C-alpha cells in the first residue's frame, strides 16, 4: 500500500462512515479495485482509519460527552450486544470481509430496506437527547446486523433509533455517539491482532497516522451535511445509491471482470 492508496481509502472512509451506505463495504470494494484487497495490512488499515472518522464525532459533539455518568451507561448498554457477538463471531466476520460478493449483496438488500424506511417510520416522532436503558439495548441489537460486511453500522443504528420513536436527527445523533466506543474497541482489537502476528513497520504506522488524519478532516465535513440532508429528505436516495453500486459490482463479478482495475 502506498500513500495514494491510503489517501483514497481515507477519503472514502470519511465520506461514508456516517452515511447509511457501509463505509467498510465501500473500502473493501475500493481496495479490490486498487489491487490491494488481499494484502494483510489492508484489513488493518481499513479497520483502523475508521477511528479517525469517529474522532470527528468527538470534536463536533464534545459537549455531549461531558454529560452525566448515565449517558456513558447508555452507550455501554448499546455497545455490549455488538461487542459480545462480534467477539464470538470474529473469525467468521474476518472471512466475510474478504468477499466482495457478500458486500455487494448486502448493499443491494440494505438499499431495498432504505427505500421503505421513511414510509415505515412516518408517524409522529420525538426528539430524544439520551435514550433510556431499554431503548439503548434495542439500538445495540440493531447494530449487531452491521457485523455483516456491507451492512451499514450507521443505517442499522439509525433504523434502531427510528424504531424506538426517535426523529431522524435524534436517531442519527445517537448513532454517531454510539460509533465512538464501537469503533474504538474494533480499532484496538485490530491493532492488537496485527501486533501479535507482526508489528507494523515505521512506514505502516505513518500510513495509519496519515489515513486517520485524512478520515478525521473529511469526517468533520460529512457529519453535519448528512444530518441536515437526512433530516430534510430521508433515506430513499441512499437506498437507490446502494442498489446501483451493489448491482454494478454483482454484474462485474457475474461477467468475470477482474475487480483489480487499477
């Protein structure tokens, strides 16, 4: 992997981490197009630079992180189902991450869901600053769906919030906040696993730092734009986008086209 690869992947991460389109899925696809999808360091890079994007949430929502201890309890409750299931299925998930086909199918199926989300949750909604314990747990269960590559973590948790009666902005806000402990734990685990096998060299660490900085800056620009857009227009456009991208990838695979185009 070189800096050009690192830059492209970090931009994709920063733009898509907060959109209901699956940042991991997009990075897996882009990595394969770049011809680096099967490199051991690529998996570490794809997972680790998500922390940079998530730190943009801390920068933008820092006042929310100065709330009461109860706020952190709700975050932990929401994270636990994902953390436990992710640990138990980690080997399966790592194998699925290598499959562009799985990502493409997930994009299409998730896109179909997003076409109907606005209709399903069109009734009266409420603004919520912090969910109660049961609401947090249910949102956390929705987040578990995102263990499947190509299923957007933000889409799963936002839909989880909508299912609890939240309005779009409140659901998106809590989704972003929940991303902080989720992505932090995933990044620490991935780096630990990498160091256990073979410690990254100085060049690899520079690439990780570079990628996180780029993802952080792009993430800052993406968060507010997404919240404003989805509050006004809903999720339908993202559904069409996911379906189009997923179908294109599946057609390419079906035609035997080599995804390593670059």
